[in-house]
């Protein structure tokens, strides 16, 4: 069986979406026939995450791959929220992780070395065959140095798996071989969304009103200190008769600001439903309780071109109707009036009209959600993605992985 090592300077478990994405992808790679190891980092975790005894159970994935944690120097708690110091300490984490990784790699062989991190792959290219490196970029680095490093990682990797078409095109414009790249959007673990209760039963389980029009958002309220548009959602919902806003995620301080905005707009306090951060296992149930799931991202280069939001695919899989900003990254997946309603980004009037339309038209809600569910299960599951990635890697290597010597 060919061996794949997935590498990342990440905490496992983590409250952030990338942890779920990586754990589910490792499970899917194992289902695709790889012998998989995930090499995470031995970092100080949050108090909440330290309470979790088993990461596999927390993420709801099979124990079909191995999890290792490499030692590094973790000074992040000393930063106390200072962004400049945090950035410096983050570089220390990366450097010390890479040192640990290289030492262990001297005594380790695999068929594929897979990472989202260009720093790791550039370092690995010094000691491992480059055709065995697989790079999954999730953004274009904004700094000149970061962009140069990213291009080096791409050029030194045997296969490249960008998560959006625009990301692929931008890398190609920087001279990266187009033929080495295969776009693979994010997706869902289909079994997480099997056998969900109906909407009323889901609401009864989470304690939400059965007959309400509930429009929700799931996930972190900020990414890389960038707002994700939830304030726009609150303002739009304040214009919907008897509407309820549901926030599933955090952090709680940001959610409290949204609640105060809601109340300040003259809305009933009990129409703001806040669940906090829920376990990955509970996410499908909460999404099932939504009438509408909203992805209200503003226009930034990251959101517009390089985001493949997990929540989008999970909205589709949970059977709630999707409303999303009309960003190019969303339009790679969604079709207006077929799988979702798209609204003009950062335009409260446009979002309000979409939400009013769904408020008044139950048949449209059902039609959109049914088509979205069919689409996500046909084209955007982790298992299908992993199979496609394996085929791409093997095609780029020009042989069947697993035969012959490995290094």
C-alpha cells in the first residue's frame, strides 16, 4: 500500500475549520488506498481543546490513519494578543517544526509528502524526491517573499492541488506548470449528513422555535483578522418580519457584538440565537435547523478568489437553502436560482431582497436546497476528492505509486 504523509504546523484538535478539513482529508486519503500519517505539531492548545481526549472522536472520523505530533518551540502564549509578537513567534514555530521534521524524515520513507504549507515543502525538497511532493495551496501569499517561496514550493512539487480555479490561474501566470495543477474544491464527509432528522425535530433537539424563519451562519466570525460579513447579515435580518438570526460559532466576544447590534436595531433579544462553538459532530444537526444558511463574505482578494468555504458545502449537505455573496469563488460552485441565491456583496438591500424572497416562497427554498444537496453529494465529497487527487498525483509521477523503492 502506498504511503502518504500529510504535514502541517497545526494544533490537533483545533476549533478552526482547517483542522476538520485536514482530518477529514486524511480519512479520505486512507479510504482511497493510502497508508496515511498526519504529522501535526506538539503545540500548547486552548483550555477547551485540552479537554478533548481523542481527536478522531472529536472530528467524527475513522481511526484509519495515524496521528503524530512533532515537537517545536511554542512561545505563542507569551504574545498575549500582540499581533507583531504573534507573527514573530509563528515564524519560530515554523522553523522549529521544520527542524524536527527534517530530522525525523532522515529515517522515514513515503510515496507522497503532502502539505498546504510552502515552507514545509521547500525544506522537504532538499532531502526528498521532488516528484513525491504534493502541494495544496489555499491562497496567494500577499508579501513578495511569501509569493516567491510559494512559487518555489509549487515548482519543486510533483503535483499541485489548488482549491479554486483563480488560484490555479494566478500560479500559472507566475510560471508554474499548468499541467501539474488540478483544482479540488473543499467538500463534505457524506456520512456526517446521513440520516439527519427533519427540520422541526432538529429544532426541538437544539431548543429553537419550530415555526420560525431562521437564517443562520456557521463558523468563525473572523479569518486572519478579516470580518466575514456577519454584521451585514444581522442588518438585513432586522428588516425581515419575525426573522430569527442564528450564529453557530465564535468567538463569543464577536457574537456578543452582533447581538448588541441586533438589539440596537430594535429587534427582540430572543430572536438572536447563539449556540457558541459546537463539536464537529453536532454541526450537521444545527445546520439542519436552519431554513437558510448564509455566506455573506465581503470582497477581499482572499475571499473573492481563494476561499473554498467548508461551511458552503456543509450548508448544501445539511439541506438548508444557501444565500451567498456573488464572489467569483462562490460562483465556481453555486449557480444563481439553481443551487442558491447570490446577492451583491456588501449590499444590505440585495441581501435583504434575497432573504425576503425565501421568506415568502417555501417552494423556492425546497427547490434550491434539493438541487444543492444533489450537487454536493455528486461532486463535492471528500472521498471523491481524494480519489481524484490520487489519480492526479499518480499521473504526474508517471507510474503506479507504491511500486519500486521509496524515499
